[in-house]
């Protein structure tokens, strides 16, 4: 075999190995692409600034999860969307797959290690306007797979976030721009208000996007 032929075969093998490595890399959560930073800044300028009020809030006032497609409820729909090589059983429960959490960069192979985060938390929505909504409106918000509002993330990171807004909690630095763009888009779409500290935090992050 000629040296040139051997070199060609080795190169092809290396390319094939590289392709396999790329294919095995878990994808980031497939959050619907939020508006641009410029649009988010425009939306933020339009948001009402108001003091938040949690009086009367109960999580049960936001019905989760509902059927989204076939036998898939909201949680299983997002797990399938955000994972790589996800397999499911007859009830659409994820039985295998790989997920990369964009909040902390961790990779998981068990769906039980993931929460489906409401990017704008339910309590935060209540505080900033959802207390006046109907039950149907709150259900639509809690199960919105169209806006950049739901994504699969590491469970304990989501629990650490809790009901915090961006003045109190942000994901890892590389995801903050996407996060605040999505936050502002959701608040704008649902006509929710922001408080003073929240607006300042959003403004600061968007300034660097």
C-alpha cells in the first residue's frame, strides 16, 4: 500500500471517529429561541414597574402538567425536546436519554435527575400580575411550550433557584444573556410587571449581550 493511500485511509478514520464523538455529545436544552437583546431591551422599557404582592399564592392555582401531544404531558414533552437519543414507553415517560443542563453545564442520563423549570417562576408570575388571571390563563402559562418558558435542568439547581427573579438568581455566565432575553420576552407576552431590582438586574445583563 502506498504512503499516500495509507495517509488517506488514516485521515478518513480520524474524520469518522470525530463524527462519532460529535454525535455522542449531548445537545443543550432546546429552549425556543428568545428575542434578540435589542428587542428584549425594547420590551423591558415597556414593562410596568410595580411592587410585587404574593398574597393568596398557592402553586396549585397553576395546573401542571397537561397533555401536550398524544400521551405526552408537558414534562415528558420537554424532556423529549431537550434531550439527545431520548426513548419513551407507551405512556411517553422517558426511559433513556442524555440531557445537558444549561443552568450549570451538568450532563445527566436519568430523567429523574431533571426538573422542568418555569423560567419565570409561577410565584413570580403571581406576584407580577397572574393573581388577576383566570384558572385557564394560569394553566396556559404553566404549560407554555411555545414561548421560551420551560426547559429541563438539573433538579437541585432548579430547587436552588426557587421563585427568585434575576436580581436574586442567574444561571452560569455563558447562559445569562439567553436567560434574561427569555425572561423579558415571557413577561412582555403575558403583560407581567417587573420590580425595581429585577429591572436593574435585567438591564445590566442585557447591556452585555
